[in-house]
C-alpha cells in the first residue's frame, strides 16, 4: 500500500541525507489498524528516539493521530462485548446517546452517526470503567506543532498534480495487486479515497473518467476536513505555527528551525 497511502519514501532520502523513520511498513496490507495501536507504537518509537538523544518528529496528515499524542487520548483496546450489546438492544438511539454523553463530551457526531458506532463508543467507555489500567500512558513531552499552509487554489492544483502522478505511477496496478493477493474488496472500500474509487473502477462499477472525477472531488473535500480539524485543535488551545508553503524549501526549513530555537514564551 505504498502509493495510495502516500508513504513518499523517496522524501526520506532528499538532499543526500538518509532520514530514519518509524511506523511505516509495520503490518501487512489489509491489517485493521487503529488509533489505540498507533499510540502504543508511537510510545515505543518515541522512547527509542529519546534514549538515543535525538529529537522526535511526528509527521503526518491524519489529524486524529497527531491529536491523540498531543492531547494524550485515553483509549483502551476494548474487545467486543456481545452481552453488553444484547442488553443495549432495549434502548433507543436517543437513550444510548444520552448515556454516552454521561461518559464523555460529544465534540462531534462521529460516535453517533450510526447505531453500530454508538454501541462501540459505549462499549469502550464501559470497558474503560472496568479496566482503568488498560490505557497507554503518553510520556511527558513538550509539543511544538507546525503546519505548512498553502493558498486554497494552490492546494487544489497540488491535489490534481499528485493524483495524476499517483495514477501514472502505478496506483491502479497497486490496488489490483492487493485484490489479487487476497485483501478483501470490502476492506479496500472502507479505506476510502484512492483505494475505494480504484477498486470500484477495477470491478467495472465506473469508467476511468468517472473514477478520476469522483476521486479528485473526494480528495478536495478531505483536505478541507483536514483543515477544519486543525482549526478546531487551535480553538481548543493547541497552538499551530503555520509556515508559508510557497516559500522555497530551504526557507521553510529555516522557519521551522527558528521556532525550535525560540523560548516557549516567545512562540506563544
């Protein structure tokens, strides 16, 4: 899953420097990964880097995964509890939502979009009460959150360019190889974006032009949701230092280094 997931491994060998990386290629294609597992994997990588006297950098576009570390999410790997779900069958969605609101503050509608999500969210909270030691402990750390900001029109143009490069670089062949290797079609459809649309194209459910158009539209929408997530992080008190993406590469690097050199009070 190299192309569709955007590993961009060549970027770790830019300018004649090999940059060590972690948490890439740690599971087979099709594996059901989640934020709880990520937090545990992150802690192991973080501790390893710090022990070697290096500066850890968490880099990625998935807002929830970044926020899980910055805010120290309290998550547990709660197993499915058939007995609990059976007991909950007697309650309406409204009653279950009220029950969940008694455990956590409902920041968005993700946990209440469907009854399955609602039951799962309640299941996790019930497990949390019964197993308080099952949560990963995020070690104390200071955060410097940096984002790269482009004008919206530039973002749209870059999305189109990147999508064309991915399609020309073998993304369709990658998805076909995943299907041929036994990765379930339903799994790829759940991954969304490239994997969903290319799978639909390979299964004859849409034309190439329709696939390209719909995928391009969905990626643009996804990029807007990403920015909405980061703006929400700012509103909740997490400062994000935005770097002008239109600057030359060397200037962007220097802007980040200046932030690292500044005392905390000046950054704020």
